[in-house]
DNA sequence: GCGCCGCATGTAAACGTTTTCATGAATATA
DNA sequence: TATATTCATGAAAACGTTTACATGCGGCGC
C-alpha cells in the first residue's frame, strides 16, 4: 500500500519537546542534560539520554545560535586554495576546529579584493566566532568590521596585534639563512632570488630575509639577481628565463615559494641546462610536491600543521576572556634534497 | 577620555526593529523590502533601503533560518582535499553556490569512514539544503539520513538516481578510448594500466574502461600488465616498479589519475630510463600540475569546472519542485603533451 | 452610491532553543 | 523545631526573523 510506504518515510520533526515528553521532564531539563549535565540528577539524565538516543534527536543549530548568540563557526580566509600550500592548511585547521566542536567556513579569495569583501560579508552574516586570515589582501576597513563586533582575528605576518587581534609571525630569516649557508657552503657566490607578488606581505618578508642573509655572508646584493615572480608556476618560469639571459647568470637561485621553484626548474630544462649541475635551486614551503619534482626539491619547510594549530588555537583562546598570547612564532628549516650541489 | 573612546567602538545591535523604527514602518514591511520587494510601494521601499544602508543592517541568518526552515548552506564532501583534483572542484563549486546565495560547508574525509560519519552529522545539524558527495565512501546508512530529510543529493558515478538523488556519470570510456587509440596509433601493443584503490567506484570505472578499450583494439588484455595503485604518488611509484620488473615490460602505461602518473614517471627515471623514449605514460584528470611535469604529461581531461557546475546545478535544481534531470553526463578527452611518443 | 477587489501595510503567531527566575523538596544549621 | 542552604526541576521570556491573517483605503463595475 502506497500510503503505508509513504508513512514509512515520514519523519516527525524531532524537537526538544518530543524528547521532553518522552522522558517525562520539561524541555529545560533536556537542554540541561545536553549542555550542563552537572545540574541534573543522574537518574533523570539517563532517562533523557535514552529518549534522545531513541529519537536520534540533536538540537537545531539555528535556534541554538539565535538565543545563545554563538554560532560555533570559524572563518578561514585563504588567498588561493589551488596553491598546494593551502589545502594542507585548510585540512589541519578543520581537523582542530572540528575536534573543538566548531565548523569552518572556508573562503578562497583568489587575490581578488571584491571576492574578499564578499567573503567577509558572508562570514559576518553567519556570525563567525573568529576569523583566520591567511592572506594579505585584508584592508583595514574589513578588519574593522570584525573588530567592531569583537570577533577574534588571527593574521599571518600582518602584525598589528590588538584587543581582538593575534598575529602569527613566521621566522622566514631562520630558514632563509640556513638555505643561504647551505649554498655558500657549496661554494656558491652568485645567488639569485625570485620573489612573490610585492603587495603580499609574506612575500616581502621572504625577500627581505634573503637580502639581509646574503649581506650577512659578505656578498654584495646585486639588484639584477632579484627578479619578481607571482608565486605561481608560470611566474617562476618567466623569472628564471630573465635570470638565464643575464650576462653573468647566477649559479644558485632561491624561490619565494615551491610553485615558483617548479616553474624555474622547467625554465632551466627548457634552456637545455640541468638542475642542479648547472644551477642549484631552493624552494620555500615544502609542499608535498617538492618530494616528487625532478630532481626532488631542496626547500625551506614551513609547517602547515603548526600554522593551522596556532591559528585555530589563537582563535579559540581569543573566545575566552582569559589573557592570552597575542603573538605566535613559527620556525622554518631547510630540507635538503637533490636540487642543490656544489657550484 | 576613555569613556568616549569606548562608546566610539560600541555598536548598537542592528535588528530589523531598528530599521523599522528609522523608516517609520513595521518590521513586516522591512522584511518584505528585503525578500519580496514587489509587495511594497516603491516610495516606502526607498525609505527602508535608506535606513538599511545607514545602519549597515543585514538580517540575522540564524533567526531567518529558524523560521524559514532554509539554511542556505550546501554541503560538499570530498575524499582528499590534498589531491590537486579537489581544490579546483571546491573552488568552482563555491563560486557557483555563492553566486546563488548559498554558503558551502566543505568536508574532506581522507578516505576515513569515521570522519565521513562525523561530516554527515555536522551537515545534518547545520541543516544543509543539499549535499554533493564527490567520493565513494558513502554508505547507504548515511545516504538514508539525508534522504529521510528530503535533502537533495548528488553523487559522482555512484549511480542510483532516485527521488532526491541525482547522479553525475563521467564518460571515462571516451577519454580512455582516445588515449588507447593514440597509443596504438603510435605503435604500442604492450600497454599497461595502474589502477586506483579498488573500493573506489570511479577507479573501478576507469579500469573497466581500459580493459574494454584494449580489447576493442584486438589486444588481449594481460593481467600482469594491470597493477594496483592508490591514486597517490607513492602508489604510482611502487606500481611502476613492479611493471618495470616484468620479463616483458610494457612500452606504454596508462594511469588511473595524474598523481599516480607523477609517481610512475619518477620510478622510470629512478630506473635510469627516460619518458617517453623508453616508455610512454598517460595520466588521467589533467590537474594543473600535468602541464609542468618533466616531461609535460599527456593525460585525459576531466573538467572540474564542468563537474562543479553540474553538481551544484543539480542540487539547486533539486530544491525546486520542478521535474529535473536525474543524470548528468560529462565527457572526457585526451590532451596530448610530451609524455608519449612512438614505441 | 454600493459592494468588491487589489494594494499597501500592520499585528501577532510561529520557529526551537537557552536562560532567568521561581518553586518545592531535602538537607544542613541554629 | 524553625530557618537557611543546597539541589533538582519547571514556567516563561527572550533571541530576530518570516509569514498567515487582518485591516484600511482607493478605484471600479454596476
């Protein structure tokens, strides 16, 4: 009988009232069993839990958020989810957030400020309880919108900790120094650098660290050896081509990120040269791909897991009133593979 | 004065009531100006809009969802966001969803069924209006939970369209045929295949397509030439090593996905051979990386953009009562680069 | 001039929780 | 024994919307 079939599939809306009726208590008690079990008699709690189990009841998030003012959502803004650096970050962030009972609203802005504005708008509407901004296109106007609502924020390298703002500062200099030391130790003196987009603060930091490091080794930094990329493969390819055309080409080149290095390696091969015999290459980030390029890439590791942990941790800490650190440091270290060899 | 400063930052909660008061209308009228402008006098609407603008008011999503029963959230479940195939899919999906006013809750299950159960639970709690399942670890029990609530679902290749279920069927055979034709045309006869994990339906489909295609060309399919990978780089590497140890090794090998192909190429090089001179390799998916491997990878393209569009489209169509297609087809096509050459 | 209809607007009831406050019972304190 | 204190529970208000229903008003056909 189709009527019977239909009612098989019909679901009574399982609200807190149903549970209450079933357990013969008030809805208040049900709510308490879920949220503050210490306030309810163990025997009653058991009865309520049984009813919940039976009905497969779970509270309506919207109703809950409406009255409690807490959405249990965290926002995560990245610049380009297509860059292998970010999925790992997203994954780690989600892991941790989920474990703490938070859901994550991810947004990839594609370096586009209109998109960014839209993301912020959406996050505001969903009343996120915290936002991690892992990109630099965030303008003050948008920051203010979160600040105004006392939403904790955490930034990467952007560096103005404040009431609700934490900052993660990556020690780029550390890894870059290790890389330069490694190269110098191998006898390299003409060392080039392919930077990222100049408006990206983290890219600026990487470049700055390189210049300082080079000079620390008594090598006069040569402007012609520093060319601009875009943190993508094609940018690295173009940049390396320019470097190769130099009258005196570098014997080693550092990249601002691994994608850039991949493009650079391709440019070298296209020029009929081989890495590392003719030119050594060092990347930055240590994305999974670095292990599988040809040859495997020597690179500076920036742990995504650690980044995710600190970012998420900062946000969740920011939700409690307790005093908390406003700055989190992250180290970077050289990982030596096969894209470098003596000059 | 600190008091003054403080009040600078104080925000009055901008509710619909504030707007109403400001525009001298009832909250109903405000609601209507936002949701069904046709029902309100243009002059009034203008006044209301002005008030909204002034207060930078936007409706509270939770309250809205609570009463309307619509969350404006779509769920997207992928198996591994770390696989470059998926970020592009996620990006496309988000683009489209956002444009339609939906937010997206992304979940990467890492091939782990416990995680999957958790994701489903979270999505149910957030009352997603539709779920796209781009992985095969979905068991019937979980599917039923969505079905019970009439949540539209769309699957990839899993193939049991129903009341609320749409299915996207990828024409793997098409691309695989093109690849085999290409190889046979180049004179290859001993053609190998590295499959994906066997419990993945899409991997099974790819393998099946290969076997049928080979036979269509009158080549007896040789079991030893088909070895199993895991859709990751390392699996491809191992698999290719096994293939290379064969008394009569294949002159060309198809991979079940590009990551596998990357591993295979590495194995070939490690064995002191060169692609494509000694062995031709064809990938599957055409992830961005395929263009930048050494040599650039000949592969079968499966458009992520199209996949995202169809998946998202199916969900949104499923929300209206109108009859809609239950099956969406996607073609695949060979992209010839430099990892293949005459036998 | 009367009833009717459509239009613009408003009133009030939901939606499903959390939370404040009140109540009664049981236990400890004097 | 009378009074305070804790403990377990419940009643009802609030959260900020949408929406079903009601109202008043001007125009139209007759």
